């Protein structure tokens, strides 16, 4: 289905009629998918359903105004829009509902997300960009309410960058910034902070963004007066309306069942945003939800009889049908015939999708039943295996889970046996898991040859008369080299532009590269990250600066649910190589000093988390990441900007490897692993330990996600046989993660003669001032005494009690 989105006024009546009936067919098709989709969930064939019924008409209008190169950042009710663009067929709709693990059958996520989450493919099979200007684009949806809003800001900002920064090669990404970013959101979700932050950011920035609010007066069971001031979001935001003296929004309001008004409103919004680069808000009112919020409940429980009757009368599809008849566009008889044809088409698509979903399962079931029968015949435990086989036979529509579970269970009854039949079953289980597990686990990170962990290390080089400078100078001059080397690179954040960040790591760069490439933002961490995601989705190389590590918690939902999962949930069909720059560690106080690394490394799986010990290492990480195309968080050491470092001569070129540790001091008695600012204390203590006869090996973890891909820490343990992990996270945080990586995943337990230990901060946030830091975080004496205690246990005579 590839409809013609033309809205030209200069068309014949036959063309006009064809256009109207095409829209009607899409609307009815979408509705029928919703109705049958709910039944499939209630019958148990699908797990959960949330559909776009009641929102069909405005989505058709949006599709007609949507042009090649435009981007959508929407939510889970936009199925009609995707059908109107030709990106979602009824069969694909049902494959998404059934969670078919085939990207060709469920092009939205290959079964990784529930139905209703939409995406277009931005990348070719080899990971290179498609020409996004020659297709209509949808960024990958997330369920989290209003979670699509931060990214929307960046998608729109990219057009502003492409229109105004002339040195960037726009090929494949933009046509002089003429693209509009379209956001869709339900009225209740406009109560979320993400919505308000994004609305404010776009109004300040004046970017080509259209926010479409589908308003059906409810948020699940809660009516709008409990969600929104005045019970009306466009009324509440009326102060944002632009006028002759003030920049702002163009705010439009239109009824969701009025087809002609919708077409005009969306065309108007498109023209304003596209030509003037002004944000527009379309408040679409008087919409309905014929089946309620989702398959988990019924709206009859919370809507009055009067409201339900009103909804039946004002259903947009019903109103559209009546308008067609009233205007003589089509006869009642012809519409009824078309309705019947559509219902048959959707039912056929449903049956075909379910058959295609089941087919490989049934084939595997047949194989497994035969194997179980054969192995049972040779086993003393024949009765038990036969029962498993019969239970499997009784499952008429098996899932992969059923096949894996039954086959693995059967192996328990073959313990100690040795037969060709058992070997065949074992091989079947291994092949089944090897084939199917990647369908649910691949593409957490890039699987291409240019992934960041494949970028080779390039050491910094130094001239004979090397100069020692503040660490911030190395960062600044390296960023200068990078912005010269990569015209598509840009950086933005709070105090990033005019003063060159709070630690002057970007000093003077705004004056050199302009306010769009080195930009200040408001205090709004979530949309700072959203700017980066959206621009990265459109081919730019953004660096989003979060002023302090503690502030990243404001943006953690967007980082975790959107950026970190993007490649995974699109099965590698979209990428957003955003670099997030921040600073943390060792400042003296509850805030601006924390190190919530344990939370970050678990919430940000899918990103790289890098903790360089100094600014040379940090600069090398930026250089490495810009050679690749994956997202990362770099945490610079907050107390390291004024420490002296040697100034490399190959700025912009040297690369710190990702996934590798670095041994800073060789030793034979114990391995000390740390990272970031704490590492400097560890290095000092290692020298002091030599005075009492303890030779410690010091290793910089350096990259936390991923950690030590070459298992160099275990190689150290083979020599020292003892391990202490030191960090300033809370107990059970990052140090516990590192311990698991070393002892369990890398098999380091085999080489330990002493219990592996961790030394962390206290469980509370660090108290204020120098004394607060000393008594809250691992200090030099803590580290010395902990190492000495371990060695005392090993050799009490050589290392008598210290205190």
C-alpha cells in the first residue's frame, strides 16, 4: 500500500473522489485491525494490545502533510498514519501483535516490542545510511509516556543546523533544512515533564516542529480535568502563541472528526513549520477510544452512558462515512461493498500472519517429537520422556518457549546415558538455542566492523620539548581539532557556549565555530539528551553536555529507555551515535560529587560508559568515538581540569581504546583496580605500600561498559593471586559489578588465594567539605589499611597487626 499523499487543490473531481476513498479505505482497514487485534489478545494469541482506533482521521491528515525527509516521533496509537504512508500492512500489523521474530515480517522490531511501536529503516544492511531525504521517516517508538518528546526536539533542530551551517555535507540527510519533525502524543501524557520541557525548548530554539495532540478527554480512566489546567492543553499553553512582538508557537485547534478541517489544519502547520522554522502545536479535540485504553480493561467501567453514546456518535470513522455520503462522493451501497472487502482483506491477513508465525514452530515441534520418541525408546526413563513428548503433542500452537522448555527438561532424564539418540537431542537443543537466542539478544551494540571496540589504540605523541598544561587545555585543543576534522560535529549544554563550559574545556570555541555548533542551552537535561538523539538520528555527530554527573539523573529515563535501547529495539535498523559529556567524582559535597556508577552501568546497557582518569585519556575517547558510530557516556574527572598533563602533538588523532584496561604500575603481591579520580589516590598509596614491603599492581578500569574485553585483570591475578577493587560508588555498586566481571565471568576465582574484596564509599551521599570527603569516600589511609589487612591474613608474621 503506497498511497499518493497529494493534497493539491488543482485536481479533478475523479482524482478528489479517489483520494477520499483511499483515505476511507485506510481508516476502515486500520479500525478493523484494531478490532481484530483486541480479539487476538483476548483469545490468548497475543500478549497485549494497544491500538489506534478513534484516531484514524487526524492521522490521515497528518500523512497527507508529511513529506519525504520528514521525521515522526510518536506514540503507540499511530498505526493509521503508518498505514497511510505504506509502511504498515495489515499482515505486518498482526505479525507485530504476535511478536514474529523476522524483520521481514515485522519490520518494526522483529518481535522485540509490542505492536503499535513504529519505525522506518534508516540504515542499509552494511550499516551505512540510506537517503533519508527520499523516504518518509519514523524514529523508533518507546512506550514511556511523553518519552518521544525529547527526541522530537533534536529531530527538528537538525533541520535548523542543516539550513544554517553551510559546511556540513547534507547528502542523504537534508534538503536545506526543509524537513519537519512531527510529534504525536495523547492529551493525558502532556502532563509529563518531558512534554513541557520539550515544548519550552522548541519555543526558545524556533525549530520546525509540529506537535500533534490526540485528545480524547481521558488518560486511561482519568478525565482531562485531573490532568490539565483548565482541562484543555491548548488553553493552558495559550501564552506560547506567537504574535508580532514575540516569537513562540503557532497553536491550532481542530475537531478530530472533521475531515476537511483536519486536512487544512495539517497543511497549514506543515507550511508554517517548513518555511518559517516555527514550532506549531495542533490540538486535535473530540476524539474517541471505541475500545478503551487497551486490552487490559474496559472503558465502560469509568465512562457514563451519556459519554459512551456521544463517543459512538462522534466516532471519526462514522463522521467521515456520513460526510462522504452527504457530499455525494460515494453511494451507501458502494461503501458497504468496500467495507465487506476490507473486512475480508484484514481477516485474511490475520490468518496468514498467524499461519506464518506458527509454521517454523510446528516444523520444530515435529522434529522434536520424533527425537523424543527415539530417545525414549532407548532410555530406562522412557515413561518420563514419553510424558514430555505427549504434553508437547497436546500443544497445538506451540511457542519457541514450549519447544525449548520441553526439550531441555527431557535431557534431565538422560543423565548418565550415552546413545546416538541422546547426542542427537543434545545437538537439537544446542542448535535451537543458538538459532533463537540471538533473535532476542542481538544488536545491543553495533555488530559491524567499525564498532567502537574495534577502533585501534593510537597513543599520544609528544615533542622533545613537551609542554605541561592544565588538563582542560588538552580537552579544549582536542575539541578544536575535532570540530575542524568533523564539520558535522557539534556540542551543546548548560554554559557550554559563551564561557566554554564551567571548566573552560571549550574555551573560545563558540567564537571560532559559531553559536550553532558550540551552543548554550537552558537548564533542561532531558531535552539536551533529546537534542542529541534526534540530531544523531539525522546524521549529525552531537556531543550533549550534562554539566555534572549528578544532573544526569534528570535525563536517565531518556538515556535508558530511548538512546541505550535504540539499536536493540530496531534490530540495527536505526542508530544514534550521541556522545554524552559530563564530569564527576571527588568534589566535596552531597551534590556535584556523587558517583552513581552502579545505577548507570545497569540502566545504560547499550551505551558505552567511560571513566577516564585524566583529560588526555578523555580526549582519546572522544577521538575514538567519532571514528565509530555508537552512543557513549564520558565522565571526566571533575578535579582534574587544573592538574598538569603533557600536551600531545597529535591532537584529534590519538585514540584511547574502548574495552581495554591499562596497567599503570606492575606488582606481584596484589592487584588494585580502580578508575576515575580515585585512581590517583590508589597510585599514591601503591608507592607508600612499597615502604612496608607490599608490591601492588595498579590497573585503570578506564571503560566500565564494556569492561576488560581482553581479560588483562585476570592475567594480573595469575601473578598476584589477590584482588581489591576500589571506587567511590556506594557499596554493591560499580565495584560489585567489576568483581562479578572478573571473578565470575572471566574466571578469576581460579587464581585467587585470598577472598576478593571491594572498598567503596559509604552508603550515603558524601558529606560536605574536606572532612566530609575524607570520611565519606575511600581515602589514602583506608586503601593502605585495607591492602595491609589482606596481606596480614596471608602472612601475619611479615605483616603484623596495624591497629
